[in-house]
């Protein structure tokens, strides 16, 4: 497959770009933030996502979705990133939909229609420490009647405080560091015993610490094979890492475009600052890093879309994409703020919002440090 | 001589132990937690006021200024001993003040006797809080292109224009300010003036920063009357005063790089923990921290060397540009690593666990380090031209 | 169509298996180990000559050139299949040649029918080895400032001047060369000519590189007669040909970044070994390698994407500059890491263990990557101007 | 102590600089290299070092030396670096002299006079693997009569093939990775059973692999306390790491000066290339790195000279110096070659020789990777 967008994909991009710029520009984020919105995103916008068909982009046609792939999901995510649009899209339409692919027909029937309709919002509860360590799972799920009882806590659950559905990694066997013995569960957000402590993050999104105090779920909540959850979890992570990379690529591209525009209009010492060679070389270097990052993202998306045969390659490619975009995007926002000078430090200019969003996306599902290390481990060194 | 100094050290320690309240031996947490004085001074606790008063009494808010201007009249060695003893006890600065750090040195060098008598003692006692009117919206790195006009009206100037990045202008009592008195000559058409912020026609508007704080303002001048007696140095020669002050500011900022702070590795170990071999359990981050700390320690030596050479008068006059460039870039790198080390929790913006988002807000605040006081790009230009003598384009 | 191609693939594979000698299925180790042809061709073994001959016979040294000029006349798809099958079997290139890589494409585009008939078949058969006369000692990155004069003598030019960085000029039979025919017009005063290196007045002197090899020469022209029939394109329009060729060269060099080679981590593990957790027993080096390999893998995707877009005609015309810049900088970084990974042994210059100092010599050789074919600085200028549309100073 | 040279030290620098530039400029290295000199350095030059008093700079006055410190030794080393002067000075006058400080009076009497006179050349045999790992010692020293018998091999012994004296780390107890059980020995170069396999390195110096096939030494060859050799070894390493840093700083300064000169004379596109802002900023950045490196070196030298009280700080400072100079110097030679363009790639220009020498010095006694890791371990992370 050629490593560029097909005509159909390009058409989707040509639709998504003006939609996002109109429906959810940076002003939309500012309005939510300045209004201290308790959800951190707009349910109305989520409905509009549904009308555009975005919500079900990865849901199989048989389940009522569009049956498209990660390339298409990435197109939506990139435009979200470019506009800093707050949305549960990544966790819901990439993460939860990916997980539900391995769920029971009952669970799929219960959750997918609401997701497609833009009524259901999902969150991913996969982290227990300060840094991304999805394989370290202490939250316990013990047998209880026909179902399970979940006890423990999860951190960094983006909009977990308002989610209708929470995908949770739990330990059903083994010790906290074992890859075996993990099981994924689809847990209703309004379950008894589930409480959320919400915290606003630097980018004005809201993440929750979720406490599971003997939350009971029935057998249909189990995703995939019991104790073998790493398989599903790995696939989900491949999707959301690549998705976060696509969104962060949008953030970086938006920041770079804004900065290029500034270089072409701001004068210092009687010259446009974009005519200074030192800045030109830095801008050209940044351009190169972003192009390379873009290629890495598209590669991972295409491999994910090629199905189980390419699963191992896709899994590595997702780490390459997330890591590479992490490196390129942090450069984009740093150069962006620096080249904007004092203006870049003010809340009135958007560039600082790009820096904040980039930081959060970099941390989400592992940063460049994590993925470089992960690739090293996978390569046996 | 040495005996005398040792005696001074002993007395000083004794006095500090007796007079510095325990609350003033705790580290300052935020810029607002420091004592800034001024007509509308607020004190975070009674000890803060007390500490200011006893220190001002001895002239020790400005230990090396002459006694006649409210200073302590200490020799360089005595002033160093005082600093060392204050550091040893953990004493806070009694007074944070742009009057002390910036205007004072300029007045001491360029001011008339009358100007010194009028302003310096009030600075020393923290009675008047000053702000600095240098930057303008369309000047940026090209400071000398400033446009705020001062029209000659015989005994006074009429000032019109706008400043930006005036630190705490909304809280300041007086401003020292660069104004244009000759539009035909870029550098020799600037005058350095002082005036009261309560003068008619002065207004300020705080600027919200990406860190969520507002330490700076936009400041507007609409037909503000400034008596000619308030000119420091000669009319149209204000750029000399400004350059002197900028050099001073750069040194100050440069000096900040060397201050001790919690090593990144400690923050990382607390948040992430160790692996079976006792190493930080995040191998690539560990390596990046290790390479950073190597550089930071080397820069610690550089700060020491710069200070020593500066005191000996052998530092290259443009060396502060190098210190400013390197120190601020290092500090930005440090906070990038701190954010990585802190992980998800460091992203929190308002939580108690992060004391109101301190890691994230500090991180964002450091991004200004390489912009304020002359951008990194300006420092590199200066190094290239003045130290390396590279040709102009 | 697909059936036809599959049939072509099967035939090709069969033919290659039957005709490519096993010795020609081993990787080429050094530039000298490749087959360069020419009047004074040397072959490292009889199989090398045999392989050249059978491939030239089919026109497969230049598979996509027209048959009338000695090519294979293959379609783009067929040529790709041939490349894939050769790669699958590990077949060496039968002929390494600047005639194929550079002059050929220029002649196909700008040459007359007579010029094509005279030169292309000999290039295809490896009979004439070519070198390139572009760079001059005082031109460097500013290629168009070349000074080698060509005086119009009616039916011929008289050429005087000096070239530098002429690859293997001491081994080449003919040269394609940029000469100045109008000193008054920098870009429209250059002519692209061909001449025999055995012409009177031509001399060469090899340049010893820091790697200890001499792949380049200085080349001197002292009243060399060049018939006007040897002008490619129009007189004074040689810069068009040159630009076309440079673009071609940049793509070629850019394409090299994507070639697979032993991962640095393997070299490091072999030299240094693993710790108790199975990780490279040099934690900071391991992290640097891991961050490098992450970038290298991303660049692998970029190479694929560039090739795909280039074929589809949708790549930005200046995109090769980005590929050249990034690929060469990455390759330099790779060899820095390889040297660290190899430790003390990699420093050896002549030892058997290092096959005559291969790691160190390759490392030094890569330093030229970001200089030859347009420096990194020139590529960044091109990206800034042509892709980012940043204003001129 | 102020962190700049004292007047006396500045005087030494003012003497060493013209001496080295005249007696051992780059042309001297080229002559040795092009003549394929079997030693890799000149014994005549070594004699001249003695006449200048350099050889005994660190030897106590009581032993006939100058009794000066590492700052002074570093001044000599920096000028060697600036001129790429090949010399056994670092191994002999810093390394071996440092080791002999802990040796028996007999050993000191045997070796120091020859060193001071410029007649004796010493080598350090401390490495057994590809990378610097001084604490991994497998070469065994077993009791034999009144003395010891040494069996094993050492690598990367610079000019070990012509050394009169070899300082060897050997294992007298424990396993190969134990810090305890190491003992240092002063072994005559002409000992029976000691053979050398010499290899020329990239910078034209010569390093040897030394084979110890039951080499017998008497008890006076033991340096310091038996089994407690890490103490002496650590001190020796502190000295030679700092010394190598000083020499490499000279290499980097020489390369940077040469490059600055080129920027001021080479024209491209009708302008001096030094007027291009992108190159100016890179040159200014390099200047900054080198200044910081210089401060780190001087700090380490002063701490070493402050004696046992400051040993722990000096030991860390030596790692900071060696690591920091490693980072700054590799930048200096890389920028040097790149800014020289094609000329920089030719053997005829000196800048490439600086790149080669830098590479060897970076590897010697641990590179920046090693020292960053070492500092991290010392700091408990």
C-alpha cells in the first residue's frame, strides 16, 4: 500500500478539516475553559461527531458503523489536534471501540449503538502509577457469583468522571508485574462502588482518579479471554497510541503553521524575523522532523488496518509513531513559543495552549522515553 | 584584616540568630510569598514586616550601598560574609525589589546627589516599589526601536505611548522608563526618566500568562507630565543607562542558573521509583536526566568561575550573555525533565497534591527565561559579534 | 496485465538464478569491490566480468533505458520487479557507474539523438567510465560561481581551469563538465560539455581524505580542446542540465538513507554485552541508541513515503532536500553511535579485527555525507525558501 | 580558591603554549605518522618535556619533582591537545606518577628519577573490555615466593608496546566484578612473559594489547594495600580522567579556533561565511559549551589539588569534567569539519586530525555516556 492517503481518505480529510475548524476551533476550547466546564468537553459537539459519522468510524459495518480504519480515525484526530478540540473521540471511538471488538455480543450490543449515536462516552482506565506502565496492574477482579468484583484504583483516566463506559484493566491472576493474569472489563460508569476524583490538567482537559470499591460486574463485562487480557490490551494500546500520535501531530502542525505565519509578519530590527537565517534553519529542521513523524504515523495506521497478520509490526510501528511524534511535537511547541517571543508567553495567544495540549498528549499512553525503551526491549537490547 | 572579618562574621551570625524570625527562615515558595514593600505593601505574616524593619534599620536590605543613602556601607568582603551567613541560617531576603536590583545601581552610577537622596533611602526601606518601563509591543528584541514619545515642554516632558512586560506595574508606585526624545536618532534619542505611577494619564492592565499568573502588565501613558529633574543621566543619552542596567539584569538572571534546587533525579525517584538494580525505573529518562545533571554540574562550576572572574574584573564584558543563554536554556531543559519525571500528576493544574499545579506552572514559566532580558537569539548574536568577532552580514 | 507481470517475474527469477554467479550474490564490501567498468576496467574476479557481460547483453545494466540506446526497454513495473528479484537473490549491481546514475538521465533528457547513440550504449556496456566536473575550489556550496573558462574558438572551445571533488577522475575515461562561457551572467553563462580525459591538457591528482581513502581528485585543464558537438543542451544553458542532475543526485543520496544495515544495537550488544536484565550493559549509550533507532525507523517510513509520493508525482519538488538533509544527518549520528558501541576496538585503523579499520574509516567517511551533493546548510536554505516560503534576508 | 588560573599558573601557560607550538605542532604528528613511526611519539620530545620540567610536574619536591598540581599538569595537557602533540605525558606524568605516590619507597626510587629525566615512559594497563570498565578486573595476580605472578590480558594500553613501566590492575581476591580484591602493580615493561600486540589507532597513536603470561614481580611492585587497590586506582583515574579532559579541551579549543578562522576568511555567495547568522549562532553555542567545559575541568583540577579531604568531591568532579568535555569537544570537531566543508574532509587540512584525536580521547578513561551513568550511580539513581 502506498504510504499516502487514498482519494477517499483525502476526501475525508477535506471534510473533516473545515468541520473541525468551524465546529470546534481553539475558541471552543477557550469557552469551555473560561466557563470552567465540569465535563471538559461538549456533549453537543460529540453529537455533531456522530452526525458526521466520526463516532463509528472504526465500528464494523455489521455493528452499524462505517467499518473504516485507523487511517480514517487518524484524519479526524489530526484535525482535532490542529484545533485543540476537546473530545472523547480517542478514548471512545478508538480505545473503547477497539476493546469492544473482543467483547461479547451482549456487551457490543449494549454499548456500540450509543457510541455511534454520539450518546455514549467512554474512558480508558489503564494506569496506576505516575508514568505509563500498562503491564503493571494491581486493581483486582475477583470472582463473585456469575461475575466479578473490582477493587483498586486507576489514575489519569481522561474524562473518567463523566464516562458512561469505563474500560478497565484488572488483575484476575498472578502478581502486579505479570503479563499473564490481566483481564479487560467493560464497566458502566454509573456502577455502584465506582467513584471519581476529577482534576483539571494543564490543557484544561479533566482526568480522574477512579476508585473501585467492590464494583460488581457480570460475566458479559469480560473483554476477550480471561487472564489473557494483554492480547486485547495490546491491540487497544496500539490503536490509542497511534491515535494519540495523530492528534499530537495535528497539534504540532497547527503550532508550526501558526509560528510560520508569525515569522512572515513580525518585524524586528527592520526585517521580517522569518528572514533571519538562524530562524530559517530551525524552521526547516522542524519541518523535516514533522514530515518524518507524519510518515511514521501513517505507517502505523496502515499496518493496524492490515489486520492480525501485521499485528506484531503494527505494535512496533505504533511505538515508533508515538515516540517520534513525541520528539517532533515537543520541538514544534518549544520553537513556537520561543519564536513568538513575549507574545508566546501570553494566554491571549494560542501558541501556549498548543504547548499544554502537546505535553498532555505526550504523556498519554507513553512518551518518547517509554517507547524508545519499549522498542529496545522488543529488539532484545 | 582577616581577624576583623572573622569578628564581623561572628557578630553577624549572632545578630541574625537573634533577629531573624523562624518564619523568615523558610524558603520562599512563590513570587507572591516574597516581600515587595511599597506604599500598598502587604505582608504575608507579621514576621515578614518585622524582618524587613530590622534589616532596613541596619541598612542590610542593601548592604553594600553607602550609609548616607540608606545602605549598610559594608565592604565587598563584609557583604559576602553577610550573604553567606544568611544562606547558612536560611534567612529570606528581607526585601525583593527592582529598586534594589536595577534602579539602585543605575542611580548610584548615573544619578545626581539629589536623585540619590530622594530615591535610594526609600528603596532601601521598601517604602516605594518600582517597576521598569523598557519593552514595547513593537520593539521586542530590538529594544532601542522604542516609540513612547516624550515631548519637550520646557520644564517637563509630556509622555505618550505604551509599555509592555512591566513587572507588577499594577502594584508599583514609581516607574523608571525609557522614552524617545529624538525620533531622528535611534540610539542617541532615548532618555531615561522616573515618574510616579499615580501621575495623571498612567494606566495599567495585567497580562495573563500561559502559566496562569499575571506578573506583568501593559502600561499606557496618556499625556503624562514628567518633570525634567526626573531625567537620569543626560537627555538623549538614556541608552547608556539602559545598557548598563541590561548588563546588570543579565548578570542577575545568569547568576540564577547556579542556585541550588532539588536534583531532577530526586523528583524522578520519588515519582517513579527504582528498579531491581537501584536505578531509576525508566531507563531512557534516567539517561536523559544523567546527561542533564552532568551539564548542570558543569554549569555550576561555570557560574562559580564567572562570579570569580567578574569580581576580578577579568570576565569578558559580553560573558553575561553566554551565562544568560546557557543558564536559561538549561533551566528550561530542567523543567522539561521535571515534567517527564512527574508523569501524569505533574500535569495537574489546580490539585492540592501539586500545590495548585506548581510543577506545570513553573515549567511554563521557565519558557520565558530565554525571552525576557534579551532572547537567546539576541545573546547568541552578541556572543558571535562581541566575543567571537564574527563579521556582520 | 498482472498475469503478464507475474510471468515476467517468474522468468526473471529463473534467469537470474541461472545466470548470476554465486560470488555475485555476496554483498559489496567497499567501493573498490564494486564493478566500475571503463577502458582500464579491473575485475575483482572472473565472475564479476561474466555478470557484467550477461546483464549488459540483455540491457539490464540500465533496465529502463530504451533498447536502441543499449537499455532493457523495461516498463516501470518490470524494472521494479527486476530490482525486487535481484534484491531477493542478493544479486550485486552488475555495474556501478556515474554514466548510468547521472549522465545517462541528463543525456536522455537534453542530448541530441547523435549524442545518445554515441554515449549511452557504451555506458550501458560499461565500456566508458565517466566522471563529473562540477565543483571548483572557490565555489563550494555556491556551485554556480564556477570559474573554469571555455573560450569560443569557432568549432571548439578551449577549456582552462580546475575542478575538485571529481570522483575517480584518475580512473575515468570521459568527463561531463560545467564550464563558463559567459563571465557576465552567473547562471546563464554556464555550458555543459563532454570530453575525453585523454585529451591533451587534462591532468588529475587524487585527494587523500581523512578516512585514508582517495575516491576524489583535483582535475586540471590546460588549454583542452572540446568540440562544440560535445555541448549538451544549449550553450550558456548548462545550468538547466546541472540543476536537473543535482536533483537526481540528491534523490539518489536521499534514497540511500533507507537502505537496511545492521542495527547499532546489534553491534553494541556484540561488543558490550547485556546486563542481568538483558539490557545493553551501558545504560546511557543504550538510551541514546534507542532514541536513535526510534528516529531511524521513523525515517524508514519517511523514505517509503517519499518514494511512493515521488512515483505518484505528488512529492514537493524540494522534498529531496529534506530527505538528503535528514538522511545524511541520521547516518552521521548512526556512525557516531557505532563508534561508541565499538569502544576501543573501533578506534583501530589497520587491524585485522576491524578489517583494516572499517568502523573508524566509515565513520569519518560519513562526515562528508552532509557536505557532498549540497551541504546540510544549503538544504535547509532550500527548505526554508522553497517549501516554507520564508522571506529572503 | 578562585576558579581561574593564578598568576604563576598563567605564567606556566604562557611558557607551555609557545613551547608546544614550536616543539610539537601538528606537523610533528604528521611527520611521525607519515614516517610510520613505530613508537607513535618522539623520545626526543619526551626529553624536551623533561628539560621544561613538565615530566615531574606532579612528583613531590622531596622526590625531585616540581611538586605542583593537576592545574599545572592540565596546562601542559591542554597545549598538547591544541597541537595534537603525541606524548606519553598523560600516562606517565599523571597516571604512573599518581600511582607511584602509593608505592613503596623502593619502587618510587626505581621509577621516578627516570620519569623526571624524560628517560622512562609508562603506560596504564587498566582495561579488559571494549569499553571503559576499570572495576572489572580478571587478570590474576597469584602469590609466588616473595612476589606475584600475573596472568591475563589488558587492552587499549596506549603505547604499551614501548613502555618501560606498566601500571597494571590485577585481581588478588574475589570475582571479576568485585570492587574488593583488586591490587595495582608496577611492572617493568621488559618483564619476562609480557608481550605486546601493537595497533595503530585512528589518531595515529599506538595502543597495545598486553599479554601477561605468568609475569613475575617482587613484593615491591605492589602499589598501595593488597586487595584494596580500588583506592589507588580511583585516585589515579581521577587524575587521568581530568587530564584527558584537559587534553581534549585543548583539542576542542584548537579545532574551534581553526574553524573560527575559516569562518572569517572563506567566502560563499559573495559573503564571508562567518557572516551567516545560522553559522554564527552555532559558533556562539559551541563557544558556550566550551566555556562550561573549561570551568568543569578547572574545578576538577583544583579539587584534586586540595588533597584527601576533597577526594570524594574531586572524584565526582573528574567525571563531570571528562563527561562535559566529551560532549563539548565532539561538537567542536563535528562543527569544525562541517563548517570547513569539503576542505575539512581532506587529509591535507588539520581539522580532520582533531576529529580523530578527539574520538580517541573521548573513549579513553570513559566517555560522556559512562560518566553520566557513573554520576547517576553515585547519586543513587
